[in-house]
C-alpha cells in the first residue's frame, strides 16, 4: 500500500510538474506571489545557482526577482529583511546572521584554492600561506575568516582580485576554484595565473531565506531536495557554466 | 592733581567706559566676522565631503569594505578641525575614526545614498564632528588681542585727552575755583584773569567768557553790596521803631528782626513764642479769615494797631502792616509783617489831644479874660480907693481888704488860666533862681502851719536860667502850696533844693526832648500823704484835682507843667502814698551870664506920684472911672474917655496939654493901636502905655516905630501903674531936657 502511495506521488510529480506548485502553494495557503532574492553581483558561482533557485520558487508558485548586490550587502540585506533571501551562502551563516534560515539542501560546493603567478610553494593548508601577501575577495566569508592575522588585501571583486595578482600586488589570491578558473579564462588567460597546491577548503553553499518567509522553508527544502535528488540541479549548474564560459 | 579733579575723573571714566563699549562692540563685530568666516570654512568641509569623499565612502559602505571605509575615514580626518567621523549603516553597522575630544563642536550629517540601476538606497549616514574648540580658541585669542590692543590705545588716548583737557580746561577751572573760594564779600574785588598763553587761542573762547562774566558779576556784586550797605544803613536807622518779621501759613515765625528783641526786651528764644501769642493769636492777624481782603489773586495789605507788653512790664504800641504772600493758586504761603513802634506817636497824640483841649480852654479863657480883668480892675481899684478913704474905720478897712484879697485871687486865677493856655507874655531873661527860691521860702513860711518844716538845699554853683521870673515864681509857689496842702494835717518837711546836672547821651533817653548839656535841677519834696499811683498820670491834667473846691482849682500843676515845657525843661514826679511826693524839674542853664540883662526879682513896692496930664482911654466906663480916680489920687491930671474917637478928637484939640496916653488895646470902632497911631501923627513923642486884659507880647515893630512904651496887663495894681507911669514920664522928661540942651547948645 505504501509503495503504491509513493508511486502515485512520484508519478503525480512527474506527470504534473507544472501544475503541482500552484496547487501546493494553495494548499499551504501561501499567498506570496513575488520574492526578491539578493545575490552577489557579477558572481560566477551565484550565476550557476540562480536558475536552480528560480525554478524551485517557481514550483512553489513564487516569482523570483534577483537583486544583485555586493557580496556582503547581499547577505546583510537578506538578514535585515530588506530582501527576502540570500541566494547562496556557506554553512553556519545563520549563526552570525540570525534572521536567516538555512534551507539545508546544498546547492553547490565551492573549493577554496590558491591562485598565484609566481609562488611555487606547495600549499596544503591555510598556514602554508604564512608570510605571503594574500588577496581575497570582499564578502567571501570563509576566506576572510581563515586568513585573519595574515598579510591580506581585500579586493572588491574577483576581477579586482586577479588584477592585483596579475600586477604582482599580491603573492597569492584565494578564490573559488570554478569561479577562479572562469575569471582567468575570461580575462587573465595570458597572465600566468595558475592554481597551486590542493584546495584549502571545500564548503557547500545553501540557500538562506529570511525568517519572515519561514513558512515556505520546508516546502522549499522539499523542492530543492527533490531537484538535487533528481539531478536537476546538476543540469542547471552545467547549463549555467556553459553559458558563462567565454 | 589731575586725578583729584572730579571732572577729570568723570571725563576719564566716561572716555574709558565709552571706549570700552566701543571696543567691545568692535571686537564683537570682528569676532562675529571671524566666526562667520570660520563657519564658512567649516561649511566648506561639507561640500568637500559631499563632492569628494561621499561617493567613494558610500560605495565602500555599500560593499561593506571595512578597510576601505577605515582608510577613507582616516584620510578624511586629516582635514583641519575634523575631530570625529562615524558612519552608521541602516543595518546597524558602524565605522568610526577619531574621537570626540572637543567640548564645542559642529555636527554635520551626510546621508549615504547608493544608486544602482536607477534605484537609490539610503544605506547609512556619515556623521562628521567638526571641532569648534580651536575655532573658539582662535576667536578668543583674536578677541583678547583686539581688546588688549584697543585697551592700550584707549588708555593712551584717554591719557592724552586728559592731559590736553587738563592743560586747556581743568587747571583753569581749578584757578577759577580757588579764586572763587578766596573771594571775601566786603573786601575789595580784584580783576580776575587766567594764566594762559594766547598763542594757542586765535579768539576768545568759553573760559575767556567765564572770566569776563566773573568780572562782570564782581562789578554787579560790588554794586549790590553798595546797595545792601545803603539798605542796611537805612534799616539801622529805622530799627529803633521798625521791625520786620515773617511767619508761614501755620503761624510759625521764620524771621524776626533782631531789633524787635531789643525793643521788646525778650530773649531770642522768647521772642518767637511771645510773637506767636500776640501777633498771630490776636483777632486782627491776617491768618484770621475775616481779615483777609482779596483783590482777585492778590491779597491786600492788612494794617492794625496793637498794644503789647514789654518784658519789663511797660507796654508799647505797634502799628502792624501784614502782607500775605500767595502761591499761584492763591493759597496763603506766608505773611510778611512790618511793625512800627508808635508808642511815642501815641503819647504825642494824647498830648495833642490835651493841647487841643488846652487851646480850647485858652481860647475860652482869653475870650473872657479881657472883660473879667476889666471887672476885677474896677473891683480892685475901688477897693483900694475905699481902703484909702477908710483908714480911720478899721472894721470897714478890714472888710474892704478881704474884697481886695478876693479880687487879687481872682486876678491870679485869670493869670493862671492865661499862663496855662499860653495867653500870657513870656519874656525870658537870664535870671538867678536861688533868690526866687529864698523869696518863695520866705513868703510861704508865713502861710504854712508850724508843723511843716521848710528846708532849702542849694548845691549848685550856677543857678542862672533863661526864664521869666514871674513864671518861676508862679511855678515854685504852686508846687510849695501843693506840698503844704499835702502835709497840712500830719506835718512834715518841705525841701527845696537846687543842683547842677549834666545830662549825658544816656541820660537824655529818660528825658525825651532834652539835649545833652548842663541843667539846673530844682526839687520840691514833701513828706505828705503822697499821690495814689492811679492819679500820677493825670496830675498834670488841667482841672484834675483831689482837693476841695475851696482849696484848689485843678490848674496848679497843669500850669507848672506848662511853665516847665515853655522853658524847654522837663518835670518828673515821684510819689509813694504815705511817704511823700517829689517834683523834680530840669531847666537848661543859660549858656552865658547876661550881666546887664539879668533881671533880679521884683523891686521893692514904692508908689511914686506925679502931676502930669494923662489921656486915659478905655471903653469900659467903670474901669476908666476907677483908673481915673487912682491916677488922680496919685496927683495926675486925668482926662478919661470911653470912646476912642472922642479921645482922638480931644487930643487933637489939646495935644500939647497931654503928657501921657494910657489906652485900652481892645475897643469897639477903633483898636488901641490905631488910636495910638493917629495920636502919634499929631504928637510924635508922646509916651504911650497900652493896657490889655489879654497877654500882649510887645511887637518889635511897634517898639521900633515908637508906638508903645509899655504894656500893662489888667487888672493893674496901683503900685505897678504908678511905677510904670513914673518911669516913662521921667524917661521922656530926661530925653526932652537932653534934646532941648542939645538944641540950645
């Protein structure tokens, strides 16, 4: 009996994918029609996730507007409720930004790797960066946290970061592996910037909603989890990566 | 010297105060300008921040770029006076730089607005705290410097002005002040001038005008002092009888002239209380509404007479003239009074009334004396004739003698009346009074009882006075008879004394009317019953008597008083009831002894006879008859006429037969003098005796014209008549013989 019920649900899900969300929303008495999600401007990672999140909300019957902001502002505004959610952040963000509710479905995994132009040091951990001038991107919390006490320079964005590195203003730059590669490929492919060592960190990115939208958190989690399980997320990410690549 | 000057002090204080205020104002204005300038400068930061920093800071805040924000804030903090910067984001973050050190500051808020995709977001506020401490410090320093500089300048200017003011004004004011302080009113004035160099002055200035005005004022003052001196002299001259006083509308005296205290005899303290009692509380005072006569706004002077007592018990009369002084509303403010001592005038008025009374009596007496004397002349004449014829009939002789005595008393009475009323002739010559006194004593001793002792005390070296001996006789007789009457019952002592008295300036105050000089003091003193005090003031009044009708007529002392006054003397009486009375008479001593003119008292009684032919004219038939008989009894041939025209006709017909004309003065149809003139036309050198019942003072002109040789007052005693006729006829006889011998020679 149980299997039959599950089968019906799954079939229903697949057979009536478009119509389920509104019906679901109606069932949950969810009256939100539009939602604004802050996202990091010109951010490659976020661009990979946008379609995933948009689709998930769409399935809940909610139209999503992305509001691109600097990385921290995106988070701050989501926290203070000025936007309804932040597109994607690492784990434990809610401990500092207590107004945010994590949707515990990983949307993407970022790997913090070290880019350099001239440094040949074999880097396996953060301490290996000691003595170097380290560039990080503003608003990228994990890198900011880990290199506290180091000789660091915070760039306003990734282009800025790699510009500093390409002009030897910094020794190394810590950035996301995918995003770094994307940026180098796009703007600095002849600069000699390359990755050294192993990733210093590997962190999942989660969608965070403001607590005022708590009522949709569970539904959103269900939808996202379903998208993750179904491999739909990977499809969206690859599609986005392909579009972003120069 | 500069600072002791009140003007200098006021000037320097005024200059400093004014300069201080001006300095404060200018400094305040200066500070205000500086402050505005500083505020503008600070305000420029606002524009600088807005235009230069605000966008980048907004972007940094937008991106939460802490480092960049820190750098920007630190960079901004390098601006002057920027003390503290703080950025507060809307989401509760804050970035700050600097610290709030200043106590006074200006806070500027800059909203951080980020624009993206045509959308603006207010993401926070930049608050810039601009310190004003330094600005205020700078302003304070600037103010202090300005104040100090201006103060120094002000003090220097004030000092300079003070020196100039002192040089040009203050020292001269001191000179003027010292000079004015040293002015002594009454001393000679000197022209005042200032010690100042004219080289600074092109023309006269205010100080010159002051000096000129002072000198002009001096001249005026000098004139006023002269006027005041004259006025004072005038007041001093008047002060014996005029007093001035003032009192307010409540009756409080504000001024009483000092002479009033002297005259009334009260002390300075007493006089005010005294005057309040007598000058204000009396019914005539101008304070009494009934006495306020108004003439519109002006109140008229109000005069009245009042008798007020002196401190010594006597009283005086004052004529008060009070003038009300009114204010502009017509209300009485004070009263100015002028008091005139009219005591003497009052006495004179009494005397004048008395004189008028005497004059009336005199006129009356004079009117009847002529006829009365004619009657007495008849009585006396016939009595004497009868007595001559009845020497051998003693009883009849005695009775006729009584008639004669009564007629003589009547004659004396008429004489007293005429004397008192000044109807008798007074012929003053230098005479010795001492013989008259002795004669009177001798005469009176016989008539007074033996219980009365008579004493004479002659202490004088000079007893010669210009007097009529008959009247001196009369005077002494009257006084002695009165003394005798006062002592006739109890007896006593009658003392007659003569002294030489020198009256000084002080003495004559007790004898008004007398002059300084030598006097003969004649005192008649008795120890009789005295005169009651209430009678003392009236004893010299005519017909005032306390005696019986038989004893006195009331004319004795009045005649005495009249004789004394006539001889320019004074009489005083002192009497105490039971102790006696003293009459004290002062007569001026003759200035020289007229040896030849001095007349002795009466000559011994001799009746000379003659045989000449006498024309006797008297309108009174009886008198003419008796005189004819008397003259015929003396041996003369007498032609008596009662009508002057008949007498003249008879004389013209036989002028050479008559040796003497005796005619009455007052006759109907032709007065005696006219008859004499007519007769003299016929016979120029006929001697003439004029008889009259009234006093007739021989006219010098008459004498010069040779009209009258002698005047006889009727009734004429046989002795006087015979002596007078004989004297004249003998004189003419001698003169005729001399003329004849001269003519024959």
